[in-house]
C-alpha cells in the first residue's frame, strides 16, 4: 500500500493537521521546513492557510504550487511525536 494523505487542515503557527490512509493522524509543525524557492513564500500565513489535500497527488498542496511528499510528512510527524515510524 502506498502512503498518502486523506485529510489536510492548515492550522496557525505553520502547522498542519494531517490524516494518512494508514489511520495515523496528527499535527505537524512545518515552521522549520519553510525554506527554498517553493516553500519560503509559505511564511506568509495567508498563503500557508491555502494548504489542502489534493485528490490527484494524494498529499498536501498550496496555492503557489508547493507540495510535500506524504512520506516526508509522515516521517516528520513520527519525529515530532516520538512515535515509531
């Protein structure tokens, strides 16, 4: 089974609530990940708030075209919550 997101909700403080197709869900802090050409613009909270689940890509996307791989999000959630990946 390929890992993908099923729900994405932007939250304040550059955080996302994400639910994965394996049943795992949680809040991910992306404040330390917003660097580089595609992600630095997301430091604008209004742009960050455009985060949504994309049915085609099956991961989070933003209005500026940025997206993050579900595996990256899952690994980050695992590290931030201390759960075993």
